[in-house]
C-alpha cells in the first residue's frame, strides 16, 4: 500500500484492514515522502499489530512505492490497497477463497462503490455501474480498450502470476491500467464476483484527479501501444472511426510511427476533408475494406449502439475486428 499525505483517511483505511474477517494477511505500507502525519499513523498501527510493516520509499512515486513493497513481501497471494479507501469486512476472505478455488492463471476481483462527502458525479457513477457489470460476469477484458477494467485496489493474484506479468517493473502510467493490460496479455482469467468488496473514496485532491500521470493522453498512449502489440500483430490494415479529439490523437500517433491507416467518420461536416494528410471517408466505405482492425473513438453511447449494429451486419466481432477506445 503506497501512502502519501492521506492522514485524513488513513486511520479508517487501516481499521478496515485490521478488522478483516480473514486474519492471515500482512500489510506492507510504503511511505512515499509524506509531509503530513501519515507515517506516524502507520507506525502507531504497526506497533499494535505486527502484521503491519512500514517502509520508506527509496525513490519517488507510486510505482516505486509499489516496487519497494513487492520486493520485501513474502505472501503467496498479492493484492494492492490505496490508503484513502476502505475494504469491506469480508474483502480479503472472499478474494482468497476465489483464488484458492480457481488456482493460478486467475485474477480475483470485486465490485466497487464510490463514496464522497460531496456526492458522486455522474461520470464516476457511470464508470462504477459499467465496471461492476463486467465484474459480475468476469468479462472485464472484453472492454479493456474503453477504460481501466481492473480497479487498482481491488484485485488479487498468485505471486507467480504477478511475476509473470512483470509485477510493478514497467514505468508506465497510469500504472493500474498498464497492469490490467499485462494481466490481459498473459491471458489471466477474471473470476466473476457479485459482491461489493471495495469502497472507493472520491475527493477533489486525490492523485488520479491531480497528477499529470493520469491525464487522458496517457490512457490513449497505453491503449494504442497494447493494441499495436496484441491486436495488430500481423500488421494488418488499421481503420479509425471518429474524427474528434481522441481520433486525431491516435491518427497523429500512427503517422509518427509510420503506420498507414484508413480514417472514417459519420460527421457530414468532416467527410471528404483532409487531416494530417489523410482524407476522411464515410463509414459505409468500410464495407469495401478487407481484413482490418477498426479503432472506434466515438464516445456517445447511442452512437456506439448504432456502430455496433453496423459491424454486426457486416459479420464483424468485437475485440476481433473492432475495438472501442472510449
């Protein structure tokens, strides 16, 4: 558990761990140069409970803190916790049982619930509902190019599987999304879960809101990098559907990489125009294209339904022929 200036929430977080129905755990908390009283709170809890170990981050940042924690850990099963969140009382018990029942090659996950004194904004509510719908069926990887499908503090894997997936070695932000892609890359299977196991605290100055490492451009870079590695391994034809900001970012990056692509949209004002040296075509022209992988950057849910229907009529399959990037 990386810890940085979360004194306002840290005691409640630690109590939620100490009070778990499952007792055979060890918490390795790494203080990431906190300037508040976080470290003293950790040390007070560690003094009372020997299952809690406290270390200082030798370097700086969440990834380095996670590396430090993993390097001194000895557990057979590994999970991550965030120091401003809460575990439900049976979280560890349920995840441990899930892994023991299913064995290596699996990721134990759980449903999540946002909470905030100021109320939860619509975007987070939609994300929570979408994420939990995937988790309930264990189909998280089926929409991995949309958003992060594994909640950063609500997964558990065998140590060997985490090592297989390079643990926290890659220096790529957002680190939770990158790890989710590595779980997907190494074909780990998500274990369905219908229970809320993690309470995700939202507040204005949480790291995911304030750090540049969680800006939208980082998410797009990760999506495109793994798409080119995992989905376009045969170097086939790439198509883009959508000429908004995300579509432009992806098109520009493909140009920089020297990768050719076709560009489609359904906006009459943009069809026929040239952007970055590529002419935008009407989406119906996709019917003439053979053996392609289409990146879809259209975010509107109603439009996505229409797009999906279009591909189904063409006999195309999601995560095989077309991929939603938003």
